[in-house]
């Protein structure tokens, strides 16, 4: 079932920003005057429009999209394409919440995204080749494991952090939260590829802690200046 996440605070100089899955309707995007902005992954595209949030919601409601909930003050609005009608009390609550969120300044695609949408995105992130490869490399690094203290738990990436979580044409970076019995931090995973037809290959991994950084893996193929440019 297709879904959309809506944001107005990612880029303040424009209208709402959309993130859709592979089933996003191209004709719907045309009616919303939404144009592709950047590729977020193999199956995700960010769209931008100049329409106001209220205009966007009105169009989506007429198209049969339903707000399935919101999280955080003025942070997240997720919609599902569904023919099922909600109970009247639920619809009223959603309408009230919508007005509150608009008054609060729009919507932000972030780490507080609704579970239904967030679960799908996180699942696809974990299917990226350098995500799985980085965990295998990390598991074999004694110093990194000892710094955190096993057993170690892996968290979900923050989708709002576009600087540290993105998929570009030839570079990709993931910032994966990790926590153990001694400390917690982030595992930065950097990967490169020749072009969009080839898979990503892990180039660099580092563990970021509060007071230290541990180099776990480095092939020398990762160029920080080029990666910064690719993430913009």
C-alpha cells in the first residue's frame, strides 16, 4: 500500500516536501505540482512543490489519501492510500490534529516518523549492501566491540539527518546508532560505487563515541570533500 510523508521544514524557501515509496503516483505528483528533488535511495525519491500545506492536504483528501497519524509537535504527517473509511471520531481527531500541526509550522520528515511508514523505510535501508557488510566488519573488530561493551544493540537511522544518511549517484553514507553495556554512539558507514548500475562497496567505517572516534575500516576510496558535495 503506497504512502507519503509530507514536510515543509526541510527547505523553508519552498512548499511541502514529499517522500514516497516505489508506488508513488506520477500523475498525482503532477497534480500536486511536485517535482523530483533528489534520489534518496534505490526506491525513494524526494519531491518538492510550491503549494501551501493546506492546498496539498485538500488535494490528497480528494484523491482518497488518509492521514494515518502524526508524531511530535509540528513534525510528521503520514498518509496512506486506502479505500477504508475511518470511524467518525477518528476522522475528527485527525482533522483537529492537522490544523494544530499546520499552525505549528508544517511537517518535518524525521526520526519520529509514524511506525507504519518508518518501518518500511528502515527495512529498505537495512537491505542496502553496505549496511549489512558494515555490521559484519564491525562484529570482527575487537577494539570497537570492547569500547561499547557487548551485547551491542543496533538502532534505526535518523531519516531527517540528510548529511549523514543519504544515497547518491556514486557515494552513500549511513549513520547507524549503536549501544552497548559500556557506551553508546554512532557507526558511520561510507560506501562508493562506479555508477548507478553497480552496487555500493563499503569504503570506510568509524565508530563515533562521546569522547573518542575509532577507525574500524578504511580502503582509502572515500573522499570527504566529494561526499559532502554529493549529499547536497
